[in-house]
């Protein structure tokens, strides 16, 4: 049976006839709620909840106010039935969702607009309700898990912060939500991505928990499965979630870098050549995806991040090739303008403050096909072409300037390279340099190009005094027949001519940065007497809009820099005269007001927030970030210098200095006289101190020597009785002499033994030579070879024993050397003691002579040992040569033996054949005799003779 409408079904279900009173939506919901709460049969409760779900879109207010408790009760008690649980979850989701419905029937629009937010607030007042939903996520049934995911997403959309707190305090709440990413059903996984996107918004704690739940690897795997950068909306959701986790969260950024996940971003920028040449392969979804990936990269290297973290990420990006890949896209053709703009901004932040990345960026060359110039053009020059070209999109030009600023940030080498292109050189006139483009933009008719070029040049000399002085050398040719004009003066002329406000603002910022902390530039500026009167006229003026007031404030700032950085070389505009001009012609209060109104402007506040140039329209471009930093640091010094109290105090101090000048002079003379006396006293004290130190050192030496002598005497008395130390030393010397003589005899014996070995070796060599001459005789007499081999072995054994003995003798000689050195030391100590006894002197002299003799004998023995070692080495070499010769002869002998064996085998084979033939001949003779033929015996004799001949052969 079919019903015309849902209300007919409800009348039938509730037992109401059409003729009876028409029930209202509230009454119908009330009856259904009563049926769902009071029915004992599961089927009845299921039908009632199904009906409530059907009315939940049209009657949100009624269902929300009357059925929410009943539906929650159903979720608690009937969760084992997946069907009724799904109906209850869908009904709650419809009640709390503020999305427009697709139902054909008219939906009541009474009630507040934030009805879903109010019901959400009621729902989450009880934390157990949120815990109930999280527990339902453990159910794998599709009809339970999917509606639960949608309901939690709606709750997060309505009351994100409150629900985040509820999930955060629930045990394993975030982990249960993260497990949804592993669901094999794509619709559940995709809705889980939407849920996590809502969950991770603006909550650093949840972002950290999600990241430590292995979110990065899971999301990157999903992106890879969905086709990477060419994927669909699922890839976009994954990238959005990654961006939520990384943006402004230094902990997750560090975790992402340490987990080696940065390298997985590189393949996203690996574009095909066909896609680079044309925009056919750039679908809207792909453009969105690559925008998100670029924002991911920028979140890791943002200037607002901690400096150390940004530096580490920049190094990692260079290592994994991400910087190179970004520069490839930067120079590719066919890339959409918005993608190229975002890529330039990304490259800017990747190279900002990192010298390695900046150097690589400077080396990038633009491809030229066909080549339009004789040589390759640097990428910086190509980007500057776009910046000073007024036909290019505004956002692209801003991005190029930001990239150029980042390239020069903390890069003195890059600043020097840019300034060098402005100086006169002998470069090829056909090549375009960065300096030419900057000068062309600075003096073009486009005010925005003037501002861009001025700010770019400002960054080339910021915080670099050397390049500021180098820039003063730049000369410009104005017209034929006129002398060249310096760049500084030409900038002043453009500002004095009036013109557009944007142009004047840019050039004034350039002049202020140029002259700050550079007295040479200030002197050049003051050299033209028309510059200061123009500044005074501008500061004195009070007309104009906000931008004109900014110009007046910059003129006051420039005048204050002239006051601070004045070296007083210009007599017309000294520091004192400039202060008097400001005080009398402008007024200190008016000057201060003009200066401070710059920091009060909205343009200054906006530019001071971050270095990234993010403007939508050209007229919004006023101040530069680097200039605002300079203005903030110098403004205080200018105001301090202009303070009237400081000025009066300085005058008083100057007067006091003049009054006390004579007193200071007298004190100086007195101090000089006292210094002379003090130096003399110090010299005398040093002499006395040196003499005292020498005497004290002599006393300590004598005391030490006496103590040593006492110790030696006591030791000698204990060991040898009444013998004196001198006699003991004589006996020691004699014993050493005897030992040295015995060693000498042993060495002589060894020398004779070595001579004997030499003789044996010569005999062995003669035998080897004889063996070479008579090889055939040696084959028949192997005993001689054996004798020679035994001789060689004996020589080797003797040499080994000789080496051992020589090494032992070397050790003995080394020990004797140490004993001799000790005796010499003792003799020197004895000689150093002042002794009037002639007997002790004679003994000491005799001892020294004996030691000298022992030393000579030791040296002689060492020389003989060295010679013996050399002869041993020669013998060893000869033995080795003989062994090699023997091995060679043995090889030849083996080959001859093999040939002899071969001949013997052949002879034996012939003998066997001859024996067979003799047998056959005898058989034939016997047969002939049997047949009656006569056989002569001479034939037999001949056969035997032939056999003998064969044997002899």
C-alpha cells in the first residue's frame, strides 16, 4: 500500500484517521517519542525512531526539544541493533546540522538561525554524550560508524572549541578518531578526513596528539594512493589536514622534519615537460593541490617560526632536492600565473637567511630556447624583468620583490654582487644586468616600478656600510653634453620635482636607508645646498592626505639622520646649525609630531607585521618591512638628540669642562711626575726581586745536591760497608768494561761465523751455476740437488739464529748505554759539588776518561753490529735469490721428467706391439709346417736379429 505523503504514513502508524483532527508536527513528534520510549518490542521502537528520523529535517525544533533524550537513551540501550542506532544518529545529525536540505517538502523556517549550535550546546553539556559517540566509533558496522562520524563533524562545525575540550579529556578519544583513517571503506575514511580537519583547527594540543598518532605517514600514504598531486578532492582534504597540523606549530614542524617526511614533498613538484610547456595539464583540482603543497613548504620555513627550526628545514630541503625542484618550476614555461606567484613566494622563504640556498638560487640560469641573448640569463635578472614590467600581474610583481629581498637578507655576498652591477664596468653592453633593470625601474614613468626598484635597491645596502659607500660611486648620464650625475643626487632631484606620492615614498626610504650610519653618504647629501631647504619645506607643510603626511614624516626622518650622522665637515650644515634650524624654523614639537605620525599610520603597522608583501591593490603599497625596522630603531635616537633637556645639559657640561680645563691640566702634570717616580721605584724593585730569586734558587740547588749526596752515601754504606762511593763507581765501570770486552769477543766470533756463512753461500752459488751448465747430468744425479737444498736450509737456520743473537746483543748494548748515561749523570753531579780535595778531582777525571772509553767502544760495537746486520741482509737476499733459482730449476726438472716418462711409455707400447707380431709369426710358421711347407731356421734367426735391433732402437 502506498501513501500520498509521510503524514499519511504517520496517521496510519499512530492510529489517526483522516477525518479526525489534523495533528500538528509537535503532536506527531510527541506521539512518536512516546512510542519509542514506552514500547517493549524492538521492532516498535525501531519503527518509531525511523519515523522520528524522517521528520527530523522538517521539524528540527520539535524533534530537538522532545526527542533528543529519547534518542540518546536508544543509543545507550539498543546499541546492539545497528539499524535503530543508525536511525537515531541520523536524526540527531539532521537536528544539529545547519546545512540546507534537499527535501522537496517545505521546511519550517521558524526558530533561530543558529538552532543547530544551540542543540549542540545542549548536547555537549553532558560530557557522557560525547563519550557515547566515541564509543560507538568502535563498532565496525557501516550503519553505525558512518553516521557517528557525520554527527561528530557537525558538532565540531557548530561548537568546535567546546567539543575539542571534551574529546581532549576523554581517554583515547583522539586515537579512536585517528583509527578511522585505516577504515577500508573509502566513504568512512574520507568523512574522517573532514572530521579531523575540523578537530585540528586552532588547537595545538590536539594537533600534537594527532601528529604523534602517525598522522603524517598515514596522510602521505593516502595521497600516494589517490594519485599524488594529480589526485582529487581526497588529496585536497589530506593536504588541508597536513597544513592544519604544521602551520604555527613548531613541535609538529620539528617532528615532521626529524621523521624525514620533507623528502616526500619533493615528488609533488616533479612536473612533466608537456605540462610545463602548456596549461592543458593544469586542472583546477591540480592547481588547488599544488597551492596547498606550496603552503605546506612555506609553513615549515615561515619567518615567524623559530630561527633554528627554519634553518634546519631549509638545510633539509636543499639536501632532499626540494629547492632545486622549486627553482625548476620557477623557470618553467606554461605554469599558471597564480601557481608561479605562489612558487616565487615559496622560494623566497626557502632561501631567506640561508647562505647555501641563496648561493644556489644565484646560480640558477633561465633556459633560452631559442637563445635571445649571447649567454644564459640568471634567474634573478629574469624575475627583475617581471618586477619592473607594469604589464605583469600585481601579485606576481610583489612576489618577485619578496623573493629578491629574501635573496639579499643576511647575504653580504649577494648584496655586493647586486651593487657591482650598478658600478661602471667593462661588461658586454648586450647583456642585461640587475643594476640596469633597477635603475630603469627607479626612473621609469610607472610609480609602482619606482617603488619596487627603490625598495629592492634599499635591501641591497641594508646593514652594509661597505656597499653604501660603493653605491656613492654610481654615476648616471642624464643627457648629451651634460656631466654625469651621481645616483644620490638624481634621487634627490626626483623627490624635489614632486611627482607621485608612491615614487617619493620609495626614494625617500632608499635615501634614509642609504644615509643611516653612513657619514660619507650624509656628507654627499649635504653637499648640495638645495636638499636641506626642501626637507625643511616639506616638514613645515601641514596639508595633504595620509600619504602626503607620510612623505612629510619621512622628510623629518631624513633630516634627523643628517643630524645624527653628521661629521661636521660641511660648515654650512653642521650638527649645531641643523639643530638650530629645526628649533627655529620648524619647532621641536612640530618636528616630533611629523616624525611620530609615521608609526601611527595604518600602512606602517601593516608593513611591520611580517616581511611578506601581501597587498591586493597597488595603492596599498606604502612602506617596506626592512625600512620599518630601521625607522623603529633610529627614531628613538633622533628624538633623544632633539630633546631640549639633553641640549641644555650638554651646554652646562661644556661650560663646566671649560672652567675646569686648567685644573685638569695641573692634575695631568702631577700625574705624569708621579708616574715617572713610580716607574723608577718599580725598576728598583724588579732588580732587587731578580737578585733575591737568583740567590734563593742557588740555595735550593745546593740543598738539593747535598741531600742527594747524603742519600747516595747512606745507600753505599749500607751495601758495601766502608768502601767509598768513588771506589764503587770505579768497580762498576770496570765491570761494564769487562762486559763490553766480552761482547766484543762474541761479536768477533759472530763475524767469523758470518764469514763462514759467506763462504758456504759462495760455494752454493758455484753449485747453482754448475747446475745451470750441466742440467742433463743433474737429472741423472739428484743427490747433488738434495745436498744443495740442505745447504740452503742450514744457511737459513744459521741466519735466523744470528738474527736472534744480534737482537739480544742490541738489547744488551741498549741497557749498557742507559747504565753509562746514569754513570755520566752521577759524575757530573759529583763534579758540580765544590770540593777542595785533589784526590776526588783525580778520581772524577779518571772516571770520566773510563766512561769516555766505554762510550767509544760502545759506538764501535754499534757500528760493527750495523755492518753485521747489513751483511746479514745481503746474505738473506742472496739466499732468496738461490731459493728462487732452485725453484726455477725444480720446475725445469719436473718438465724434463714428464718428457722422459712420456718416452718410456711410448717405448713400452712399441715393445708390446713387437711381442704380438712375434707371436703371430710363430703361429704362421707352425701352420706352414703342419701343411708340409719347409721353414728355414735362418728366418727365425733373422726375426730374432730384427727384434734385437728394435729393442736397441
